[in-house]
C-alpha cells in the first residue's frame, strides 16, 4: 500500500479496534489477550498497512472476540463505527470496506453458533443483517469493486438462507390478550393446557420475572 494511503487508513483501523475493545471484559485472561492483541495492532498499524500485512492480525482479533462470546448487536455497533469514516484514498477505502466485511463475517459466525428458540429472535436477526449488508453492498458497488461485491452478496445470501432454515421448524406466532395480569405458569395453562410450557411464554415476551407477565403478548401457535 502507498504511504499516504496507509497513513489515512490508520485512524479507520484504530477506531474500529477501539470499538471492539469497548466490549472486551475488564477482567480475566481472555480480555487481557484481546487487549494485548489489539494494542499490538494499533501500535504497528501504519507499518502493517504499508506492508499489506494487517489483515490476518485483525481477523485473529475478531475471531478471539467471537470465541469469547461477543454478540451480534455488539459487532454491528463496531460496523457502524467503521462506516462513519470517510477516507479519500483508494487504499484507505479498501481497508474500511474490508473491516466492515470482517465484521459481517463475524456476525455470520455468531449466528451460526447460536441456538434459537424464538422465531422473533430469528426475524430480528434477519432484519439486522439486511440493514447491515445493504449499506456496504451499495458502497462497494459505487466503487466498482465487483469481486468484493460478489463476496458480500454471497455471504448475505448464505446467512439469510441459514436463518430461514432455522426459523422453518419453529412454530408460527399468535397474539393473546387477557383482562388480568397472570404468571407465566397461568398463561401457559390457559393457552396450552400445559403449565410446563411457561418458559416459552417467558422467552418469547422477554418477561423479566415469571410472576409478573404482561396481560398481552405473543405465544407459539402449537
């Protein structure tokens, strides 16, 4: 990479990694390992960019965060931070797009590792990835980067297909409304004649305490 391109790309890399560090645990060996790895990359960012060698270390940092349990929402926030930068040189623009693409790959990994019990959760993830992918796909298309555009579209399609297949066996949702506030046990018995399904009511409606469920909400149709 040209020197001036590398210099302009440094703030993009540093800002993205700072956003990643906001999630890192303050204690424990895993958090220390992530902070150490990120600190090394930030200290050597210009040299790594100039030598076209920054990709693997950043990929390892994101991979470590995924292994530590970072969530989809946290990674999407990192993507949003990266998207705020507006570099001018072609090299810095490519770095920005690669960082966003790496965040999207990490989102795909987290989704693949997650076991979904709620159709609502699946639908929420589908909406999030559609928003995340549409912005970067448009930006890459404007840069006439056909190879990266195809990779982003293929990744988007793969994640969407996975979520569709994940949601397929989950029952459809229906809405309910009672005149009084009840516990999740009572609601489950009223709806399913089976109080043992109270946890389903709790998961689908984000009930904080099972003794104080809202009088209206959503439930599985079967």
